[in-house]
C-alpha cells in the first residue's frame, strides 16, 4: 500500500522561508497526482491552500506557493507569520478514484 | 456552504447515517468526498462520489460504508455500518474540484463505544 510521506515537524523564524514536502513511499510525485495542500489549526476544519500542484485557492496569501521539487510535491511559505503556525497536509490523487492524505507536518513559527 | 449532521454515539457493530446539506451549489453536478479525523490524529480520506454516480472508498471502510446523495434535498450522505472503535472521528464533507477538497464543512463527530 502506497504511503504519502511528509516531514513530522518544521520550525521557522518569523519572516523566514520553509518548504514542506509530500512524497511517495514508492515512486515519484508528478502533476498527474494533482497535489493539494491544506492548513489546519486546532479545532478548525481544514483550509484549502493549493490545488493542482501550483494553483492558489481564493483568498490565500501569495506567500504560500506550490511546486514539484525533484520527486516530491512542495509547499513553500515565504515570509512566515505567526498565524502560519498550523498543521499542513498534502493530498495526492492515486488514480481509480482514490485519494490519500499525507500524515501532516506541524509548523512552528518562533 | 456545507453543514454536516447525524453524528453521535454508536455501539461497535452498529450503524449511523451522516448527512451533509449543501447550499450555493448543486451536489449532483459536482463531486464530493467524506474525510475523517480521529482524535489527535491526521486527516484521512474516506470516500468520493462523482457527478456520474461512481463511488470509491478507502480500503479501511470499503464494504462497510456507503456514500450517496439525494438530489432533491441537495444533500450528501455517508452510511456507516459495522462500525468499529477505529471509526471514531470527526467526519467532514467536502466539495471537490480539480482533484482537491475545495470547500469544507464544520464536521460531525462519531463516537464508537459500548
């Protein structure tokens, strides 16, 4: 069974840049997986940040950007702010109607 | 907007039906998913129903859960049968687009316990 991998945690300084990745236990992530990214703070539903690898959802600040880096999907936060401290999840479309979430990355801004 | 309901306490082996009332768009003309989150854990995709009626499920719920919709009520459902303790979670419905969850509800909580 394919596992979608994410870093467990990251720490970034205010104003700094951090890149989170989303990989596969077997194989490479491509645009054909339609990578998407979600931000979740405690007690709140997820918020969609990025879809189709690079498209930013309505209202999402341009400090959030998506890309493919090597064999993984990536979410970059440029100029991190205190309220970016959240859990971040990626989703990959695996084909045949199946979607898989990554295990999530906890981002701390300090 | 999406509003989930129907969660509650259910005994192991029991059944429950979750609802997701949609407004502002037509459920039958798009595709929608259920996503769950166990207490203190990450998000898990559960099921999707496409506009053409095709349905797909995560292996963890296949054969036990059924996704459906009522076009006249513009409502999405998730029927949970043969529930287990590991099905305890907050269940979200989401409108999909471009292979991503685009709009999320607030969720409804399912607790499986005797």
